[in-house]
């Protein structure tokens, strides 16, 4: 018996050692072909920026400091939207413990004892997307059950306080837009709409405009594309969670999602511009282009096939990538090269979502525009910064009140985590083409003309270690082999041990 115990102990130590090694040593990437050093080096820089931002942190339901994924080198907190987006952008696959801790740090307990999502009121429901993708990467059922309760509690509050009953849309700014530079002049002044703001955070508008607030909720009267797309997706995710956990269906989440999607299409679609508007408020519509909102409308299948085609045909791209909001608001264009911090500039995490939307809809050129730009900028700077100038591609913080008169350029954060994970998303989910399902990974690889062969090694997924080789050019999958055996392009989560995946692609675009 003692020998059996010894053997079992040794096996447990080996297993634990493997899991620890997966955390300490991320997967390696090798690319053969012209300019391969740029793309492979950008991958190493992204891994470096991500790992150096994993620091001990305590908040929310964490009762002691634990490794969490902070927002960036100059930020000392994760933030709810960053926590979700970074987890979704494959950090939840590469560093599952840190991602889980980060999500837990964004959960608090309300006065009634319920666990709810913490953070900025309008975008905190995006936590649900991060939690769902964490599950798809790790199959952590206890955490999924916990997440279901947290999302449900939070949705009940937000539906009561922030859902506009007339338009059937959720109030609140854009998912990432916490500064006034993301919004029309109306949101920059406490009194005279012709004057520039005395504050920079959009939430300050609430305290400065008590006579303009909505009756319930936090009071900001605007309804934005990206935020409503997130709500529609989280409704669908709630349905998926209940399917996975075999929970009794007390709420028709799909009906809620479909209803919201119809409201989005009805109120935001602009047939004249052949795209979705940015925001709706008592002043009317702002028909500017919101990069994140358009990406989400496509990725979440809110836009139908005809609308997707029109969006791709009419999208405005800058030399450095897709702008967060286009055009930049006139108050920032005092000089030719000036842009608002949250309007006109290029934010890499938005590049990541737009690139994903492009490649999943066979817009190869659109994907490559973001992929090549982001890699080039990271290699030049030896880091992934927070924001880039749309024309020069240089790090650029943009203009934002209250220092607009002095034309003071705001800081551009260094080693920004969601910028780095946006590139990791492009590599893992777009180039290697991993699409995570509830029971495994479906592969849809793409090798651009700069590549001739890609090797991706030591990826830990469940109880297996995956090594991947892709050769050829294009996005048409000619051959898919696992351990030398030709099969469907799917790898079950249930497989164990070492698994070698070999794929051959061709330029026969589908």
C-alpha cells in the first residue's frame, strides 16, 4: 500500500508541476518566412507586457492579495472592462489562475448580500463575456455556476435602473469611453454648451448637470452601440451557461437578446451611411463611426449579412489602424495633427476586435491592416502602448479636457495589457484560428503571405499539451492531422497527453 501511495504522490507532483510550468512558461511561437522576425518578436513582446502586469492585488471577493492582471504598467488596478477583455483575449487560456483572480476582484457584495459585478455602471456587464470565455478555456464548472448567479443579479439591477422603456435600449456611454473626448460637445460642459469642459471624466457630467439626468439610474441619457451590443451578447451567454449547467430555464434569455438586437438595428442602423450610428440621446443621433461598436455588431451577429457587407464597404480606416471613433470631434481639431484622446485615435484593443470581425467574415485585407500595423508599432517601441496617433502611428495620448486650451497632450500608458492581449488574440484566435467551443477547439487557420510555416508549442489546455504546426499560405484548410491521423478540424477538450496538430492551408479563399 505504501508503494501505491508513493506512486500516486509522485504522479500528483508531476501533474502539479506541469500546471505550474504552464503558468511560468507561456507557449512559444516560431514563424518562418519573410519578415517573420517582426511578427514572432511582437508575440514575445506581448507575452512580456502581459506577464509583467501580473501583480498581487486585492479587491472584491479576494480576501487576500493574489496574482491579478493589472490594466498596464502605469495602472495599479485591473478595472472590470480590462479584466474581461484581457481574459477574453486569451489571457484566460495562458494564465488561468491570474485571470480568474482578476475576475473575482471585480465582484462585490451589495447591501442585500448578493454578489454583483463591480465597476463603472454602464460597461460592467462585459464581465459576463470574460467569465464565459474563461470557462471555454478552462471548463471550470464551479466558477461558471458562480458566474451565472453574479451575472443574473447584476442584470436584474441594470434592467431596473438603466433600460430605457421607450427605445428598449440600455443607457450609458461606450464600453471603453470613460473620457469626455469620446462624446459630442453637449457632454463636455456643466452649463454653457458652447464652452469647453472643466472636467475630463464622463461620469463628472452627472454631478454637473442635475437638471438633465434621466429619472432613474445613474442619469447619463445617452445610449451607445457598443454597450448595447454587449448586453445582447451577455443575454445569449446566459442561455449558453444554463445549457452547459443543465439549469432550469426561468428566463428566456434568447428572447431578451433577440429583442435587444432588434432595438439596436431599429434605432442605430443608418441606411444613408450604410452603417450603425454611434449614439442616441435627447439631442438626437451621433452618426460617427464607433470602431468597437461596429466590431461587436459583426462579431455578435447583430448585423445581418447585408449590413455586415455594407459596414465593411464603408468603414473608414486610418494609416495606423481603425480609429476608436471617427471623425475626431471638431473641438480637438485646432491643429491638423491633433485628435481627441477618445476620438480619432487608434486603440489596439479595438484593433483586435475589428481584426477578429474582419477575418471571421473573409475580409482578409481588413485583418492584415490591423495585424501588420500593430506588430510593426510594437517592434518599433519594444512594447504595446495604450494609444497610437492615427496618421503617424506613434504613441500618442490625444487631447482631452480640462486642458484643451493649452493643447496639452495627455499621457499614453506604457505596456498596456489589453493592447498586448489584442495581438495575442490575433495570433491565437485568428492566425492559428482557434475557436473555443463548449467541448473543444475548432480550427480555422490563416497564414498571410509573409509566413511559410508557423510553429506554436507547449499550449496547456485541460489535461493535454498541444503543439501546432501550420504550413502554406491562405485560409483554406487543406489538411488537418492530430498525431499523424487525418481528421475533422476539431480537438476535444477531453483528450489527454501530448497532441501534435499539423495543418496545411492554401490560398483558395473561402
